[in-house]
C-alpha cells in the first residue's frame, strides 16, 4: 500500500500588486472635482455632443417628437434626430466590474418610437440590435473624427440599452472585447475630468 507523506506547503505564486489597480479598487479623492469616489466610477455624458441647448432635463414622461427635447433617457433635436441614453461597457483587466460609459446613440425614428413605447415596461417589440451612431466622444482616448456605428441592444427590465461598436478593428471595439489595463483606465478617467491626485 502506498503511504502518503506530507510534502510541505506549496508556496502560492507571488504576484506583484499593480498600484493603479489597487487605487481603482479603493476610495480615492478626486483631484478635479474634489469629491471622494469609491472604486471605479462610471462616467456619463449629460446629453449627445450635438445638443447645444440648456441641459436641464425634462421628465421622460413629457417626451415630444417635434422640436427639441432632452430628458435623462431621450433626446430629440430639431424634430429630426433621435437619441437615446445607453451604456457602453469596457472591462478593466483585474477588476470584476466593467466600466460603464453612459453615452448617447442615435436611433431611427421608428426604433426610437419602439424604444419609447416599451420603456416603461422594459419590454420591446423586438430585441434589436438597432442601428445607431455613437454621439459622444471619449475625449483624448478614443477620439475619432469619424462617426462610430454601433449596435444598440435594448435590455429587459428597465436597464439602459447596451452599445457594441460594429467595426471589429476599431480601438473602441477592441477595448470592449479585450478590456483595457488599469493604467489606460486611469488615463481615460482623467481625460473625462476625474482622477486621483498624483502621489
Ligand atoms: Zn471626480
């Protein structure tokens, strides 16, 4: 019979901690807005970039399709251009939660109305994807002079629609697929006007 002998504890692999990653997991004081942020914070654009009017939100329930309208989730420009608030997620290496970029995408009037009709119940006539153009630039990091085509995927249960960049080789599509480093995430946050003080 084989006798099993105790062979000692196997040392666990030592991994150096990435200080940027640790920072993004902790509470940090923002050098720009002077507030405390808790871990990785999502960033949201208040309106589509082409919206040049007052950014005070009207209630979603007041939605009109003519003229100009802006609420938390809907935007209509000149009665001709239709936008919805969505989220584009980017994984960060070493973090469990994805980073969410709250941003706006165009929709055709037909799909916009479909979205508005199902908004309260979080149930839609079809589950997309609907075609859209991303209308907020992630300044300095994924700045692109050309408009970026996205799939707008409506979500059940009143979650905001998720966006996926259509062009597979676009840096933003690669970031969505493969994730970015904590360092790159920090650069992005700083470009959006938030970042921990440099120690
Ligand atoms: Zn801040």
